[in-house]
C-alpha cells in the first residue's frame, strides 16, 4: 500500500451491518458490467457521472468534519489522502493536475501551472515544461520555475520524510543527493529562465506527465523555507491561503486574492472560507451529516464514512442521495508469502486462488454499495473503466476444486496463519471459513492498526498471509504492478507493496522491458498482459475494489468522488447551494 492509501476502515463492519442493506445486496440480474464477478452498482457519485447537489453558488463557508489532523501539508511530504486532495486542490498548484470531473473523465490530466502536460525529448529521458503567464503567490510575488525546482529538490531531504519519491527514483544523478537545505542543488533539473523547467531522467519515463501531478511538483520559494515547520503554513499558489491552523483542532482557509481564475481551468473556488474541524470521535461526523441541521447542512466529511453508519444511510432515500461512493482505484488483495512453505509452491497458490470466497469479502465490508469484487490486480481506474476476468473463477470460489488441486500437489491438510489489522478481523475470518472448505486450517491473528504496517513489513517475521490494499498515484501501470511484484523492491524492514515477497525473474525482466517503453498506451497494454500472467502465478489473490463512502450536507453542491484522488470528494468543484445558509 503506498502512502496515498489509508489503512482499511478504522473499525470492522459488524455482521449486523448487512441486515440493513436489503435491496443493496448484489443481484446478478442488475449486473450490466458484461464481465463475470464485476459489480456495476450505480448511485450518486458512484461511477455514475452524477454530481450531488447540482452547481454551487459562489460564497459562504464550507465546513469539513474529520477525526484526524493532516499528516503533512508540506508539498514535499504530502503523499496520502485526504492530504493530497486538500493540498493540491486548495492551497497549491502543480505543473499538471487531474481534470475536475466525475467518472472516468476525472482520470484525465490537464495543464495546471504549466502550459501543457510536458514535452518529452531524448527518447523520453528529458521533459520540458513552460509556466503560464501571470502566476502569483499569495503575497503577489511571481511563481518562478526555480521554485518548482527547489521543491522537487526538497523531496530528497532526509529531514523532510513521507512524501512521493518519484523524483528520487527518476531524476539522473540523485543517488547521493540530500536536498537543498545545505545549499546544494541537483544538476538534472535545469531552469534556463523563470518560465522554463527541464528534467533529465535516468531512463525514459513515458508517464512522467502523470508524475508531475504529485505535490512534489508544486512551487516552494526558497525564501519561505522553514524545514519541518513548513507543514504548518505552506505558502499558497492556489485559490486559498491558511488563515489559522491549530493542529488537531481546526484549520481555516480564506481566499488567496492573488490567485487568478483565468490561469486555472480546474479549480472553481466557490466558498469564501473553508473551516476544517478536526478531532471528532466515533461516528460524530456521520451523525451530524445524516441529520444535516443548521450549519451542518453546509458540511462535508473526510476521509471516510464509518462502516457502522452505512446501515443508517442506505435505508433512507433522502440521505442516501447525499452519499458519494466512488471507486477508490485501489485493489485489496490476500498476499501469500512466497518466501516460505507452503506458498513457495505455485500449485498451492493456485489452489488458494480458487478457494477464496471473494463474494464473502465484499459482504463483510458492507456489500456492493461499499465494494466491488476484484477479478484482476489492476483496478478499473487503470484499465479505462473496463473490467476483465481472465481466470473465470466463481466469485464465491470453488472450494471442492481447490481441495482436489491441493491433493494433486501432495499438500492436503495444510495449516497456515493470516495476520490482519484489527479492523479487518471479520475479513480474516471469512478467509478462514472459505479455506476450511478446501481442507486448509487457518489461524487468524490481529494487530492494532498503528502497528500493522510495521508487522507485515518485517520480512523475517512476515505472516503466511495478510490482507492489504494498494492504490496507484495515477492511472498508469508503473505505479502499481512494479510496487507489488518486483522482487527488487523488497526491504528487510518497512517492506511495502510486495508483501508476497515475490521474486520471479521473468516478471522482473518484463517490468524492465515495459519501463523502457516510451509510449504510455503501449506500456499500459503491456501491464494488462502482465497482470494476466501474474494471476496465473498467484503470488496474491485480488479480493475487492473498495468504494469511498462520504456524506455531504443538504446545502452542499458540486460533490462527486474524484478518481484521481481515490474517490475523495473533489475539493476543486465543491461549494454551497445557498451561501447565506452557511455559518462561519
């Protein structure tokens, strides 16, 4: 799971939750996907292209309710949600960004600070961007190409941890570079004038335009450098600036009067003020939004609606109509530890692929309103919205066939363990039950969410199986399959992504071949084919594609889930129906 992704929902979905789903349970007669195992549940903001609340009116105060503080707002350190959506849509701009539109169109990239999405040369090893005219910071000073260079360099600093590391991976000569805080600069980023920035890469990167959507490629003027304290007060290049920030309690944004709508085709900046109320407990945010009384009518929430609130929402048509539930673009999988028996045997892994009941995984997560059954590792956001089912395994599995496969492999009566985050206990138990029918005895171990990533990232003590997810940073295979199945990414401590510890030379050779391709479409098609080959090798079992349930108040308009931000409400387009009804 990369740092854009949160861990699974904070609490497990109780079995009683499914009792409130009623007609929301999957009905094969309603499946219009055309592919086995893929759900097509429609609803406001849920892959439907719809926008909750219609078009906003300019003005008023939008309130955001959340149970958490921002991990990082410094663009060099911002690599998870909701931080990325909040930072790049409201406070600062990047060279390139995602189009503000519901549905598949939200995965398209458009110029932001730059005049285009970048111009490759030297076979894709050199990328040049030109800045638009008249760009200014909150104090009216001009935004210069050197400011973007400076922030990209900051991402190399060992003191400014947690941010996207694409610049570290891609830029030439960066192997021993430690950032600009000691006065050193990176020669592979050139700024021949105030409006031009040129990146020289180690190898061709066909999808570098997508990389330039990351917060790393926002401007930070060197004169504003505050080291780790920059998190508290990033200098605005976007439509809003920070008026006050009391960490863990409240953040207030007001208009940046030097932001020019004429230079920004993406952000609409409808509200006059945005107030983020932090530190809410339990389901307080959900309950306030369900009631939507007084100032709460002009409120949204982040980063998720709590799972136990689903049963309060779905039976009420008027409340359900205010729920956004876009696909996250992430894939949850059951990772099989291929570094040790029994999962070092591909025949055993193939049997497990057939034994797992993916339908039960969706049910324990809340049903089709909350997730879709996954049939590939690559999520639909990476395949143009098209789903496929190469293995044609029934959604509920075929445990009898799996049992026969294990017997043929001489591996009957297996005993294995699965380690899951405490909130995923019911999902671990669902795995336990389906594998038991295939003759595999599973012990379920739970770990506190705060220690889960460290636990499964310790490869010497890694569990036999675990459930986790991975989200791409942008819709290109380069941000997905290499992180999950390239054996060279495995770390002894802090291992991320390749929880299967999968080391397969043919896979690594193909990943290298694809990485050298200069055409994005050709590369993405190659990743699709590699996905099918990996399904056959079964280092993991794709389980489901989550949706991100979020509620908005009755006075909120322009709400939809942004595919480019893993289903978060797109803050570039949000606003109010009647600003006079808001308070703050």
